[in-house]
């Protein structure tokens, strides 16, 4: 689907729609919907701050301050193909508005032709509510036309800044616009881009309809009979397009009636009937959706005004008012608002301020009542004592570890360097009970019954039952002698002719906390074991 739009047909810059930027269709010599930061308000206009075009940087437009007989004063608006300038004619001193084509568009012959046709069409109209075009020039270096400089803001700006004042003059504005469109329809032209941006209104309710760049002829009888063409180009602004235009039906004057109905709807409640985030959804809303009545957004709108607006927004063209003259007649007899819009706005502001103050007071009172109820229900809690500062104590010095008790050596343990009696110095005795080795002197062989003296030992040998213990030898376990160096054992006698060995101090016994208790000693049982008569050889 191809969309087109036209150019700036009036002296005031296009203001910006509340809908997304895609709402303004592309193409044609028109002003672009640039961001608000591109313009600053100067009187009733928006002065362009686009320095690269308006001040001549990168453009041949303002290389000279004059074009033919006109001096360029202020750039009011800039678009994709044209600019609107405030100019002064040198010969007469009069101030006009100039729609000047940019050098990029001037190189296109189709753009030059469109500008020339727009100017010729504007010159053919003669109505007080239509912008007046005086002259058009298409030369070798420049293409422009001169029109009246109408000092006013457009209707879109006024709805944003002073909606109540616009609503108070809504009847006069609607009558003036419908009268201008009636004049165009008499000339057999359809405007095709009626919207608040293309309607200029002064404080004295003077109205001008601008921008004839999309103006076209209605479809003929043959075209209406054929039902339109799929190759027909859709032109206009999506927020204000009639359903039959979207469906590529033959163009009629009813398309302007629908667009004017959207504009009237926006004047009554401050917003268009359809707002969508997707461009295709916005187009489909015009075709299939029934809008909310204006009184749904503004309760001050009278039921008669609701009925008139909904009639203008009918999906079928034949159900709308037949002509603009019929619309004017209905506007004169219908009541638009229940109360004066300015008084209603003041009352609404007063109610809003009162409600706000009451809500604030109620919140404050509820808090005070709640605090008072809490204080009456229970006495105030006693103040908590301040915690005393905690002084860190110095850590106590560590206690010395208790000496670990050493485990007593096992039975038969011989300290290092011990030499039994009867062995030469330096002799290392074999381990006890080692097979193949004779026992040391005075020791029974391995497996000898306990309580019997070894072979060849005289009676009374220490440890024999029934004999007193030898002097100096303490009682050992089961009467057996203790080896030297053990607790309770006699010191070893010095070797013959030698120095007695150094006394061996036994290691202190080590305590084992979890050592199992030794089994109780069994009583000695005497057995009839024959005594051995032969003693082992002693080395």
C-alpha cells in the first residue's frame, strides 16, 4: 500500500500529532513531522532551528539573503522538500509568506510540477476562510510561490494549550471550516487532508484552511460505477482517513466530511477517536471499529453533539450529512455542551483541588486518630536503658600443658647398653625367647613353668614357692626376678675388674586414657613336671 502526502499549503508550520510519527504519510513536497526540538515558537509560528537548511549551511537557499524581489527574514518551518519563509517585498515593503522548494527537490521535475499545480489551485479559490496565494515562480534556480502571511497558531496547538477556549468557539470554527470546504466542493475539488494541523485560528476566531498539496478531483460516474481501482494511491494522514479511502473506493466529497468529523471529535474531547501504536491497526480501526462517544471522554458534551459527531463518522458515506451546507444547518441548531466550557473547566479544576486537599486532610486525620487510639489504649512504654559500653577483657595467658605420663615398658624390656651378669663387656644379648638361642644365665628357658627354678639352680632361688625372697630382691610378679633397670629390680653387679655401669633411670610411665585393663593374674597351678638334670651349655 503506497501512501502520499502533500506539502505546506499555508504560512503556519505543521504542528505535531499526538499519534506516532508514522501517522503522517510519506511522500510529496510537504513539511515533515520532525521532533519538537527542531522548532521554537515565534509569535503564532514555529521558527525552524535547522541551521544547515535555514541558515544556508550546505544549502544554496540562503547563499543570498534575497530571492528576486523578496528578502528572506525568518525560516518558519522546514520539510522534506520545501521551506516556509517570512519574506519582505522590496518594492512594496509588504510582508508575505514564501513556500520555497529546497535544492534537492528542485532537481526533480515531478516536485516542481506538484508545486506549480498547488499554487495554481490555490489561486483559483476565492474564499475568506481559504489561504490566499498570489504568485508562483518556477525558474532556472528557484521554485516558490507567495501567499498571505496569516499570523496565527494552528488548531492542534490551540487544543494543547487552551482547550477550553477552543471549545467555547467550536461552533464558529466548525462553521468557518465547513463553509471553506463547501466552496472547494462547489469548485469540484476534494481537500483530502482536513485535520487540526491544517486549520489556522486567531483569537478573534478568524479561520484559514491551508495545504492544497493533496487536493484532487472526485471520482466520475464511470469510476464510481466500476467500484474503484486496486492501483489507486492512498493519500492523507492515517488518523483522519475515511474508511472508503483506506479500502480504495472511489473518492467522493464524503471523505472530507469524515475527516472533519474526526477533527470535530478532537475539539470536543481533546483526543482523536482512534489511537493505535501500529499503523496498520490504526487503519483497520477506521474500517471496523465503532468509536466511543465524545461524552465518554468529556461529560460536558451534550447528547445532540454526540449524535451529530457519530453521524459524521459513519462507516458508510451515504449515512453522513450529504453536503457541507447541511452540516452548517445542523451546527446552528444543535447544542454542543451542557455548560459553558470555560466555566466547566474552572469547576473541574476547583473540584480537583478540593478533592486533593480533602484526601490529604483525611490521610492526616486518619494518622492522627490512629496515633491517638494507640496512645489511649496502652501507656507509653518505658524508655529502654542505654546499654553500657562493653570493655574487652584481656585474654588469660595459656596454662602450661600437663606432662604426659609415659607408659611403663613391657615385661622383659632391656634398656639399651644392658649386659647381663656373666657375659663379657660389649656382648649383645639375643632377644628373649628367640628360637635357637640359649637363655641368659639365671633366666629360665622359654616355656619354663612359672614358679620353678631353672635347671642347675640351688633351692631357695628367688621366686621359688615356699622359700623366702632373697635379700635385696623385691617381690616380682609370680616370684619371677625382674631384669635390671625395671622398677623394683636390683641394680646389676659390676663386671669383674671393671667400673660399674651407669645406673639406668627408667622412663616415667606414660598414661593411656583408653588402655584396656590387664586381665587378672591366674593362680599358679603346680604340675608334676620332671626336673631337668642337664643344663644347657653356657658360652
